C-alpha cells in the first residue's frame, strides 16, 4: 500500500501541470489523429480529442523523465505509443468515473481559480482573459471545454490525494505489524565507562608534542582583524549651507507658477455658426442681439440653452467642461487669463464661429503663505546642498584611497576623525 500511495502521490502532481501546459504542447510530433479515429467511451464517459492530447502529453512527459528530454516518441515501436496512450486514457477515465460514483464534486469556480493562477495566462501577475481565450481557441478548444477538463482533472487529483495521503491498512499489513510487535530477541551488550578508560591513558610529553605538530589546525585561535573606520555624516554639512539672497522669493514664485499651471477652469459658451448665415456680419449681429439680453431678459444659461448653435453643449446650458490651459481654443484661454469666476467675456471671433464665454468654476490649490512655505524651502535647500557636499567629500576620499593613502592620512587631509 505504501508503494501504491507513493505512485499515486507522484502521479497526481504531474496531471494538473500537464493539463495547464497543454496549450503550449498541442499538436507536436504526435498528433492525436495518428492514434485514434474513433475515440469511444470508457465506463460511459466520452473520450474527446482534448483527452487524447492530454494522454499523449502525459505519456511523452513520463517517458522523457525516464529517458531524458531528448527522447522522441517517434522512436517507439509501432503500436507501442497507441497502447500507452490508450492505457493512460482508460486510467484517467476510470479514476474520474470512480470519483463521480463516490459523489465527489469539484466546483467550476475552483477550476477557474486554478486556471487564473497559471502564469501562462497572466500579464504582470494578473489573469488576462484575452490571452487565455486566444491561446485556447488557437489550439481548437472552446473555453468551456477547457474549464470542464480542468474541473474533471482537479476532481481526479483530489481523489488520488485522498488515497495517497490516507493511512488505512489492509489485513496483510496488520498481520506483519503484529508479528513484529510480538517478536522477542535476546541481546548481549558490553558497557564501557569512558571516564575510567580516560584515566588509564597517560600520554608522554613527546607524544603530546607529536600530536600537536600533526594537528596544529586544532590549536589555532579564531581569526581576528582590526579596522580603522572613516565616517562621514550628512548632518555635519548642514551648518555649511548658505541661503542665497532672494532665494525664498524666487522659490515662492515658482511655487505659485506650479499651482497656476495645474489649475483647471470650467467654461460655458454661447456659439453662433457663421455657416448658418448669409454673411459673417449677419452672424455677428445675431450674437450681439443675444448679448444685449444677458442679465436683463435672460441668464447666460438660459440664453445658451435657447440660442447657442452648439447643440451638444446647449443641452447642458452651454457647459464645455474643464481645461488646464490647452483644451479650449487659444482665444478662449487668452480671454480666461483676464477673467474671474462668473465673469462673461466679450464676443470672441473664430474662423467659422462667434462665441461668448462664461468663466463658471475654477479648480485650483489654495497657495500657502510665503511665511509658511519659506521654512520648507530652506529645509529642502539644506537637505539637497548638504547631501551634495557629503558626496563631494566622498569622491575626494575615494581619490585619496586610489592613490594609496592610509585611512589616517586621509582623515588628516579631509579634517575627519578615524
């Protein structure tokens, strides 16, 4: 039984690996078409082309483990490969039949989890559905068919695991164990007192010296070494950093510029399309007429909904969304630079249209005061400059080492303690 369990344990580890590897070993030198023309059934379970391919790959892998990776199944005697593959299929289907008869189950979700953990179907460590389907379909397999085969193979694997890992014993094994337990033997032994034996040994000085000469390694002290260390710390350079005149003002201006560069402005507009009029003058007059009603008869939003000829934005009261400085036409961006929120522009002329825009919203970080940011700017300067000074000293020390200077000489040269 132990031999059987050992065989089953090794066998079940190989099955899942071969099944998950099939997309990359299909249709090799031995196609399933050369083995069977009619696959048939085993214990009522249908044998598919996929089952035959798995069996071929299993047999091939097993033979290569025995005879080496260079082994080619084409060198087998005629009919031998067919017989080996047939026996493998019968074995697998018989095990699956027995597992099903015992009402063992393995869920489809578990099979999918097993497939998703296969590195061949992953991109950057995550399962890629497109790679999975493309690989499977390229080998003539439907995804559902492949999932079902993984599910069945995993079920057989669990069944084999239960058998190989169990500790039940058959009657013949129990009888052998009983015989071993009831067996009696007479044993004679001698006991030697080590301390008594040691006290009777009196080596001479000459023999002791000879033993030392022949075994000097046994009497060597552990190796010891001394080191001189030259330590350089960034903190020792912090007081050497000088803050330039105007540094805080320049840094604060850069800080404000970065905030402004990331600001987003939201705009609504009323558009008149020149192509809808007899002339540009007529189109311009139409927008002037609308402009005269703003704030008197109509709100900007009402005017955009009723009169804007940009039909898409008109459904949203003229809203064009946000821009960080490059989404709108340059004429819009230029006008926005001189506007504040809720302000309406003058008429803006483009090649084929006229517009009135409204600055409706701004997403912008509120800048901190210069007093608050000044301390941060100085800390950042000291951190960067002290680190640079430390690296400069490190380079100087390396040059001295390459020139053969001792640690003590280097310490004196760079005014450091060793």
